[in-house]
C-alpha cells in the first residue's frame, strides 16, 4: 500500500466521521421559552453548546479530509 493510498484511506475515514458528527450536532438549537427557570435555561445552554462543538468538530474533520486528499494528490 502506497503512502498516497494510506492518505486517501485516512481522508475517507475522517470525512465520514466528520459527516456523522456534523449530522448528530446539526439539529436546531433550542430557544428559551417564556416560563423557564434558571436551571432549565442552563441545561438548554449546555445542550446548545454541545451541538455547536459537534458542528465545529464535524466541519474540522471534513476539512482535514480535504487537506489529506490534496496531499495524496500531490504525492502521486
């Protein structure tokens, strides 16, 4: 197995993992309701923060897979 094939394989895995994480974190954010207490608002913010992190992580992994694809293309 050549180095470019290894890069392509790693890029495919990173891209798939990034897409799955992005899908999991891409559900709509919650907005506060009219009758929420502080504990409910804090829990909602925590869930929104997790979604934002998953979105950024997913996009980062997809971007890394594109960078590896470019590197594999340049190695051939």
